[in-house]
């Protein structure tokens, strides 16, 4: 095993520690979650992590997602595993929630200017109900784009110069995080107003636009099935084949060699020591100052 692959494997093993704690908590409170993206594919194609994957992402239906946000901080406050989600006082430059291991360090390039929890983390994406009406669906996506703009505080760069300029102009009209956060939360309430359990279709709105547009049958996410992942039984959506084909196409086919690389650009990684040791060195600094892949 090469040194690079060895480092990725160590990161995967640390992520598994967080996953075990997370699953035990969800089982205790009967919260539904499923592997999504790379971990879902890895479960079926590799029986565990995709060899070059460097994190764990899960889906949660919106009702369970919001319950988790209330329960975890109350019950797990004295542990090393911290619930992270942008709020009035803290900006994460992320649409998601996460469970971060505060005894470790994993500083992402796009967050290195922020004073937040920079531990190895498990990221959680909500699933929302999708309306049948085409007009309501278009409005839902517009609200999701507004949510994304104000929650990330960044203009979109993937949809052309016009959208980027429009995004920058819109943000300039609302200069403070407190006001931007209020707008984002209002947009979130509008985009998630269709009850997950009452809709025929399901969508992921805290995602890139290409995934935001997907309308999965609700039956694909009604329940979980357990599959072997790194020697453990872990949940994936009951309609995993439908979901993965819609989102990724032929998911059992390996990507080209040049694409078999970790997807997150880490500024610094230390699996033995807390990120608190690196304040002012690798985080809470200008993102343009340093870019270093450590271990």
C-alpha cells in the first residue's frame, strides 16, 4: 500500500469511529438515515469505502434531520463529537449538518478562514418532499437556490458569469451574516414546506444544482435495507438502485483512473491531535495564504 493510500485508509478508519457513534445514537432515538453518494456506491461495489473516498455522507428525511439537530447537542454535549450547523452566531460556509470529532483535525480549504470545528466529520444531508405541481417545483428550486446563496455567502460560479454577477449583487444588498442567515432560514422553510411522508416524490435541496433537480420516487427512501460495509451492517435506501442510477448513472462502473482521487482538498490533516492546536496556523487565516496537504 502506498503512503497516500495508507493515509486515506487511516482517515477512513477514523470516520468509521464517528459512524459507529452516530448509528448508535440514531438507533436509540429511532432516527432514519441512509448512506448516500460515495458510501452508498462503495457499499454495493466494494463492500465498504470506495478505496479513494475520504469521508462519510448520509441522507436523513427532513423530520429526522430536525430531530437530530435538537437531540444531539443536548445528549452529546460532553463528548468529543460535536453537532455542527450554521446558526445566527456561527457561519460554516456549508448547507449541511455534520458530526465533528474535536480530537482530530481535518481543515478544508474553503473553510480555513473560519473559526469553527475543524475535526474529521460525518456530513448529513436532508431529504425533502417534492411537490407534484411543476410550478410549485420550480418555485421550490428557486427557494433552494436562495437558501444556498445566503447560507454559503458565495455567488454561484458553475452557472455562468451572469448568475455569478447577479449573486454578488444580491449579497451586496444584505451585508451582514445575521440578516443573510434570516433570509436563508426563511428560504429553507419555504423549500422544505412539502412534508416528506406525504409527497410522492423526494428531492435533495442542500446539494449542487445538478442533484437538486432530481425527483426520486418517495418509495426509494421509505425505509432502509442493511448491507455489509467494512464488516458492519449499515443502512442504504430500500430503492438504492433507482436512486443511484438517477443520480450517478452506471454506478457499478469504475470511473477513469484520473478521477480516482479524494474529493476534498484538505489544507491540513492530523488524526491524533485536535484542530485547536492549529488556530492561526492552518485555520482562522486567509484562505489564500496556505495550502498544504499534511498528515
